[in-house]
C-alpha cells in the first residue's frame, strides 16, 4: 500500500502552505516516502471524492485510490517544479477512473450498491445550497438528502464526475476542462448536460411519487 488515510500524521502536518508544498514535492522527487505521503494527505479527500463520483462500493474506491497514489508516486519524478500539484493529481485520478470504467465495461455492467464517500460530499453540498430547485421544496434536510441520493444514483458516472468537480471542489470551467482533458466549450456542454440530467431525474422521481400517492388514494 502506497498510502493510508489512517496512518499517523507526521509532526507539523496540516500547516502546509505553498512553500511547504514545494518542499514536499522536491523531497518526494528525491525519493522521500514520508514527504510524498504528507503531500498526498493534502489532497486525499479530493481524490476520494472524485473516485466516489464513479464508484459507490467503498472497497472498490479504496483500491482505485491506491492505483492513483501508485501512479502519482511513479510519476512524481517527472512533475515539473513550480507547476500546481492539485490539477496534476486530479488528471491522474480522472484518467484512472476512466481506465477502470473501460475495463469493467468490457466484462460486466457496473453494479452500484453502497453510497460512495464522494457522492455523500455532493449530496451534502447540494442540500446546503437548497437543493432541490425552487418549486420542488422538500420539508427537511433528511428528505432532501434522500432525494439527492436517488437522483445521483440514476446519473451516469461521467455526469456524477462533472457535478462533483463543480459542486464539491468548486472548480471553474477552465479547471474542469483541464481535469477532463477537453476544451472549455466541451466542459461547459458536459456540465450543462449533467445538470439537465439531474433535472430530468428529479422530474421523473416527482412523477413517480405523485403516481404512487394517487394509486394509494384510489386503493383506500
């Protein structure tokens, strides 16, 4: 295992500024494993959030995160000093997720069974922002979170990814485009389509609830 989120933090961890990050990168490039682990600790939550937008099984997410960390470890020597580290790690994470999806699609359809950590972050952010939309208010946060969970579960992994990058990480369009390896125009289209898919999913769930309520009234 390259990195564990539960390993003890080294002295001074949690106080890393830009200068300290540059030092950790420099030392990691020289083969210092502790510096590399300290560097990952700054961004591991973002890595797991992105992976969680693709996968809902926690063990699968942990395994895929280890793949990301291993790839980063093997590639850190080629990292350009002075370049921003977060976008670099984000690209590795997204590409690793895409590779995983291509692999499993060639064998079997993906089955989602457990709520992923990344999706939990998305739902929390959506509820904080007053999700769902005006005109579709939900009585309490528990109900809103349940609705957000059902909507996200029905989205394609790529749609969940772009929503995660925007709503959890707060990335601008240019940053999303960089993470996805596409143009800004393409990133805008993908975000628009993802939001449209969420709205369509919301409308579908509302119709289902109304039909269920109507059947219950008729059966009384």
